[in-house]
C-alpha cells in the first residue's frame, strides 16, 4: 500500500503529518493482508493421474503456516509447502496434487499466517485496508 519504490521526491516538514496516502483515507499501518494465489492450471495432455495445482502465498513478516485447497465447494485440504522461503518477507510456494476427474471443476485457495490467523474469506476492495478474498480458478477436463 505504501509503495516506497515510487518515491520521486522527499519534503522535510517542521510538524507531524499523517502522510500522503493516510491523508487520502488509506490505512495508517499498511498491514499486509494474507494472500494465497493459484498459478495458472495447465491440465497437460494426460487424462489420468494427479493434476498438480500450485501457487504462492504471502503474509508479510508473519510468514505462512499452511495453505489449503478446496475443490468444487468440498472440504478444505492442506497443500504441501515447497522449499523453505529464502527470507522472512518472501512468498511461499505451495502444491496440491488432485486426482483428476472429467468435468468442470472449481479450485479455491486460502492461507493461514504464522500467527494462526486465517486469510479473510470476505471480498474487500484494496481501499482502504488492502484487498481480501479467496482466489478461485475454474477449469474443464
């Protein structure tokens, strides 16, 4: 939300100021929301065997404790976290192997951060606290 990489000038003030974005109604803390994303699913040419679904998850400095996948509105199943993240502020890679079945399927993903807080399911726009919801991808096999 704060985007310091976009700084084009700095102005020194002799008084306290909330800052450019806070003055426009954005959250003062810029606390990152928990995010889990499904990368594009490529079914491949094989019509049998597992379909690997994967993506990334992030929760700022809180890290990721687990990622879960839901198929067609069923139960949430824990995905495998791949490789330890290279640092405390990096994305975590995850994968879930699903036994494919013909038809149309919808996959949703959610993450739990390192403090045990579950990613919010409600859909919220980025303004003022950051976007939330579960990412969803549908495919036909």
